[in-house]
């Protein structure tokens, strides 16, 4: 699983529709409304709507703000391969069981 960074999200996607689907998928993973994502990203709800519709007249900086907000909330962007297109996943956070198994727990 490869996480993209910086402007690479925009450059690695083959089309605006891939960017739109990937960012919408990240929002869905988090269970956020467009309004909530816009607030997290520091953009207007209308910008989120335009990105998700795949409109080409959205500034790259706005797309990057949305991407950054999703990544900060635990979304990882996955590059496309020959077997599958680009995707999103939640980053894995260590659970209490994981830390106990590694000797980091209290018990």
C-alpha cells in the first residue's frame, strides 16, 4: 500500500474522475458530510461539491487542502496498479491488544 503525498495525488491520477472518486471515497470512509469535510479542509462546501462532481475549474490548492484534511483524519490514498485502480483505506492505528503483544501494555 503506497500513500501519495503532496501534488502527487493529482499527478498520479489519470483523470479528474479518479481524483473525484478517491476524495469522495475518503470522505465516505470517515462518514463525513460535505460540510464537515469543508470545515476540516478550510474550504467552502461548494468547493467540496465541485471537486466531487469532477469539475475541472477547481484550484489544485483546494484539492490539496481537502486531501490533506482527509489524510490528517486517517485516510491513506493508494496508487493504482495494473490489477486495480486508485483507492483509499484507513490507516491502521495500534489497538490496545497490539501494544500489549509488543510489551507496551500495563499488564
